[in-house]
């Protein structure tokens, strides 16, 4: 398939950029370089309807502002953002589809820190819904942890994903694979998270980026309620 070959080549390219960025001595700049690589890939390949930003999430129905988010995928046709041309943008959570935390290495500390960050984003969405956004609690942004390498065990990653199945968490590790929820064919058991080895360099298989890309696309839900700007204006 053409798309599989293209995405495999792009994965190798992204991994090469990761290797090159390892020569950057400043830790912060090294991290920004890797975040930029993921954001650039999405900007280049997502449909024009979806914007890609780096910055903070806020709600038109709350005073709360999130911590810095590495990559934010949002509805670019109906969602206004502040500071579009700035280094840090402010994006309303009501128009956000996906939030991606980018890390060089996924270890146990990363899983713990990311869980706290994702919980805060989830709470912001809940607050927005409870204060009149018109959206459902189950329609919040999907939350993805993207890493270039993984040292945490598959078991630890699946515990992070499956601890609370009400959340829409995913883990993607470019060097090895990604988490996936599987429904038993006979429907006799619950939906459970599994680890899928989608990158096997010795077998010349590079499919993790493809799973990540189509996973992001599947998380974009254009049926979400549009913002009522006049109602927002009345409440300010």
C-alpha cells in the first residue's frame, strides 16, 4: 500500500531527526526539537480542517488554564485561538480534539508525570461541560503520550492506559509500538488494553507512526457542539 510505505519512510525520517537532536547539549532545546518534529509531521499530513498548536488550554467557561501542552490538535475551521503567530498559543478546550505529550523516553517517571497532567486536562473539560459548554463529558479531547524510546515495561504502559477506562489515553513509542484497546470477538469479556509491536527494525517493519497518525485522525470528532459565542459573551 502506498500510504504504508510513505508513513514507514516518514517514521525512519523522524527517528533520524531524533538521533541528530541527541547532539544538542541543552536539555530544553533538545526536547523542543523533538516536539517540533512531531508537530511538523502532523501539520504536514493532517487535513486542513485540523490545526496543530503548542501552548495552553483554556475554557470559555472557566478561569482555569492548563500547563504547557506539547502538541494540540484542534478544529481549525470553527475554533478561535489566541496568539496564533506566537511561540505559545492559547487554545479553547471546547475546540480541542487531541492533546499529545511528547517525551524522548517513556519510563515509569514519565508515565506518572503524564498521568497527573492528563488528569488536570480532563478536569478542565469536566468543568467546561458542567458550566454550560453544551458538550458531553465523554466527548473530551483524546490524550496521547508519544515517546521516541521506551524503557518502561509493556505492563506499566498498559496500566497507565487501562487504570481508568473512562479516559481516552494512549501510549505510542516510536521504537517499539503502541497501546490498543481490543474487544473480544465473542463479546464475552471486557474491552482490554494490549501492547501492539508495530515497529520491528530487524524485520524492516515501521508501522508505529501509521497507527499514531490514523489514531489521531480517528480522535477528531467534528460532530461536537459548536461554540455559542454570543452566549459566551453574555457570561463574561
